[in-house]
C-alpha cells in the first residue's frame, strides 16, 4: 500500500504500455533508428491479421492474451533492410520483396525478441510469469482479414499505431482477459540482467575460486628442495 492507503493498480493500459515499450526498444536497436508509437490508443472489439505481413503470438500463465502486429509492405521492408544492413549484410544480398521467406523469417525473429522482452518485464515488474508460443508470421498479399481465437473469457482489445524512422506505419493489437494487478506491498522491480556483466562475472569466477598457496605448502616445498628433490 502507498502511504495514503490507496492501492496501486495495473490494468490493461499499463500492460499495453509495457508491450509498446518493448516493441520500440527492440526494433529501435535492431534497425539503428527511431521507432515510436502514437499517444492515442483505440479500443477495438476483435483482433485481426491484415495485409501485408501479419504476425501473432499467444501467451498464457499469470494472464492470457494475444499479440498481433500488422506490417505494411513498406514498413516490413524498411525494418528488414535496416536490420540486415546493421548485421553486416550487403545491400545486393537483400531480398527484393516482402513476400520473400527471408523477410518473414526475420520479422518473426524480431517479433520473438519483442515478446521475450515483454515477458521478462512482466516477470520483474508484475511478479508473475507468462509463457509464449513461437511467433507465427503470415504474408497476406491480398485483402484478407483473418481472426485469431485466443479463447479469452472477458477479452479487452486495443490497437496502437507505430511509425518507423521513415514514417512507415504498422499496427499492434493486443487482446487480454480483463484483469487488474493490485500492489499489495512496496517492492523494487528487478533490473534487466546485463549479458556482458554476467559473462564478465562468469569469467572472473574461476580465478576467484582458485585457492591461494598456503604456508604449509611452502614449507613442504622448502623441505623437498633441501633434500635435493
């Protein structure tokens, strides 16, 4: 409880903001360029996969839900190209169309990183655990709308607009069961682990664990030396 005895409540919008921040963080790092989202959110009645590239992930555990990201062809190609170029691939080796398997595979991997970042924050900040399935990426080059059944009891759905560095647009849709997290006691959310720091700590551990030579060992060596051994 806070000093005013008013409980801190985390609802759908708070979960959505956390997810949106994961999208911007992962894609901004991957593309080496700014990705941002609209300050306005839409309340929608259902989530759908739409052209040109749609990706969805189901998660379950502390709460259940569905995440869908619908990319336009221009947004998907920009993210794919900037990501691959930042990884050292030459421009001549890039796929030329958003329908290429390579584009779908890359976008699926980035989606996996986004949801992985989000589930990590849920574990640290809300002190609960959710699991995800493997992201499913579909290239939809016709005007087809597909609905994904997430088997939610009391679904709440939201849509947020995102913009790439070149102002190409894509949309995130979130559907989760109606739920609230109430903070019962004060706690400090854990910081995200730093992989570089963990690797440095692991490398230093064997050296720290090596036992220092004792005085008894020194005496033994001196005795053996005096005996000519």
